[in-house]
């Protein structure tokens, strides 16, 4: 393969002509699409903490995943409650449902919350081909924050997300609110206790994981009270958000 560096050395081209010749060679021998995308992908800072989503403020970020399958309105109701408490949360919506109800993401952002990408259909991404994994992440919700379902990701999935303008955001405290299923989810008191008793290092500047379909939304009033009683501050709701979420988080 002909390289720009060898051509420039052979011809001893003067510096002012280097850029023009390199541009011509790239036109004749373009980079593969994957290389071109990677070249323009946003770099993830070396000190970026994926479990804290770039939160360096010391405040606690509440996050709610998936979807409220029985009541679409539940997400907006939770968003309105948290806004009333002065709290900004992050909602990672399943893209298929969010695409069918685009008003949900619009409402949450208008309420001052972040809306993240949680893939199209909530698969285990590491079990998919690269093409299928890219499609899962690319379709639907556009956001700078991406939460892999089940926390299942590796370097490939992070690279794909970065090429689409997103960075991985997981969690430090898992409430396990999804356990049981079929309506047998942990009750409010149990969820409050799990957050209240979580290690201080995981809560200060940390990220708490819950789900829209469980009892976690019902537990939020008590969780907010408990965190504040323990001396923690929560991410502040400062008004409308957009799909572009800066790093570090303005929490």
C-alpha cells in the first residue's frame, strides 16, 4: 500500500505542500469507514469514571431505567415529583418504547432531567455481532449518556458508543429493585434500607440505579429524605436539558 509519508520523503516536498498532497492521497485512498468514524469519535478522558458517569461534584445522581409498561405517564409523574424536590435525575429509556412515545423524553428534558440511551430492545450487547450492537445503540434516543443493559459491555461496545457520540454510564449503588418480578418486587421499605445502608463511598458523588417498572419510584420520596438526612446532596435541577450532556456532569 502506498503511504503518504513515503511519497513525501521520496519527493522531498516542501512543508507548505504537505497538507495538500496528504489530502489528495486520502481522496485517492480513503480510510475505511470504521477508521474514519473512530477518527471523529469523541475521546473518553482517561480519568472518566464510568460508574459515576462523569459526576465529580460529590452529589448523588438518581437514575431510572427501562420503561413503565403499565402506565406511560409514570415517567413524567416521577420527573415532576423530583423537579418539585429540586432534584435532577437521569432516565435511561428503552429506545423502542421511547420512539413510540417521543413526548416522554421531551417532557423529562423540559422538567430538567437527563435522558439517556438504553438500547433499542435491551439485549446483552456482548452477545451480538458488531453490526447488531451498533444498530441497537444507534436507533432511537439520542444522548451523550449510554447505559448498557445489565451493565454488560466491553471495549467494543464502548468504542461503538463513542463513535456515536456517547459515553458509558453505569452505577455505584444497585437497589436490585427488579428482583422477584411478576409484581413481587421488593417493597418500599426494603429499597429505602438498601440505599440508606449502602457504603458512603458509593453514595457520595455516586449513581443510584432503579427502574421505572418496579417499586423504586414509590420509594423515591423516602430515599430523597434519607439521603438528605444522612448529609448527602443530590444533583440539582437547574432547568431544561438537551441530548448533549457535558462531561463532567453539571450536577
